[in-house]
């Protein structure tokens, strides 16, 4: 038994991958537990375990497999989703290499937007059940009580710590998003620097396919336009860079957004930053997202028609 691995994992690997672990390449526990493993037969895999009360993970893994089959730069799933207790578990090919790009310039925004448009085109061919509910940092249409989707680790904190400007900004953005009448599409709701690896200007790998979402295309684009530069610590991109991202995406897709889509994009650009600013306040962290949100809120809301 390799120290530090869950007790169920070696047997799971034998049953689903035909070999037990021989060495640990990576162990990470954030929203999901991820174990990079070298198996005794030489295979190198990543095994992911996460809570999945609604079954959305199966759609995410099926979409990832479709993309891998069509040569999109992502790790290929090696197993379907199985369940270990309350957790959804699957394995994918270990895909190391590449570098994280750092920067929030308009040029960086245009590079990322072109890749986001490429992904959107690839996802048009994917037919899976919508992976609902959407990731909670962008779940503006959650259907529950209150402004924010239910999340115990946030709700148990003192909500009076959240600055009024964050609540006001997200409330107005939410109202604009909920009033939109646009079709939903499948897209990546966490397309940001920490989940991308590059070889020069060529995209090598996109990670975090559990963050697929089902919402209007413009909302996905807007969210990415605000968060594309987030690395280990989430932030909000400069206004000019978000504008460059939204424009470059339309150019790469070969169509112009309608006025409503433009407003929806700007409204959605606020949501991840608002969620992150709330978390910063609740946990007493430096306002890496809250500071630029405060500075940019009025103009983002104006462009959102909110």
C-alpha cells in the first residue's frame, strides 16, 4: 500500500485499469481529489474523485472523451464514471507538460479568446445531457432562495462581512442575466490560466472538464473574458482586456453578437469576480478579485445594461 492514497484506490485501479499503483506522480485535493499515478504495468494516469449528487459528471466525461477523439488538446478519459460511496470516480490519461501563461493584457486576451472560440466550435458536435447544475461560481440561475447558490462552506460564514458593493453588483448582473432570452449551449465555465497549459503560443492541454456548463454562449464568453488571466489566485481582468476578449471571440467565430448578447457577456463577466470577492471577504483574504471589481463595477454594469 502506497502511503497517502485512499484505501479504496489500489483495488479500484486493478478493477478498472488492470494494474495497481506503483508510484504517485501528483496528489491534489481542491474541488476534486486528483491522484497522478504510475501503475505497475507502466501506465501513467490521473484518477479523479469528487462529489456528484446530480450525476452531472457523466456528461462532462462524455464530452471530454468526444473532444479527445477529435484531437482537441485534453487528457483522454480511460474509464467511464464509477461510484465509490458518494463519490464519482474516473481515470484519464496523464498529460503532463506545457506552461501556464501569465498576463492580463489585451494581446493575451485575444490569444485565449481564439482558443475559447475553437473549443466552442468543437463542443457544438457534442450530444450529452446538460451538466446541471452549473458550477457554483457561475450559477446565477440556480433556482433557489437568495442571490447565491447553496454552498455550505460559504453559507456557514458571517455574510455581513461581504461588502455591499459586491452584493449590489452581483444582484444587478444577475437580474440582467435572468432577463435574457437566449438559447443555452455547452461550454467551459472555468477557462482561465490555471487550467490551461501552452507550448509557446500553441495550446497543449485544457484541464477541469468537470466545469462544463449549460448556459447562453454570450454568458460563457463574458465569464471567460473576466477570468481568463486567473492563475493560482483568482482575479478580474482589466476592462480593455475583457473587451478585447469579447471582440476576438466574435471574430474567431465569424459572427457578431447581438446587442443583448453583448450585455449578457458583460453581466456574466461580473459573476466569477463577485463570487471570488465574496469568498475573499468571508475568509479574510486579500481582495485580489474584490479590488478590481470595485474599481470596474460601474462600467461593467453600464455595458451590461444593468
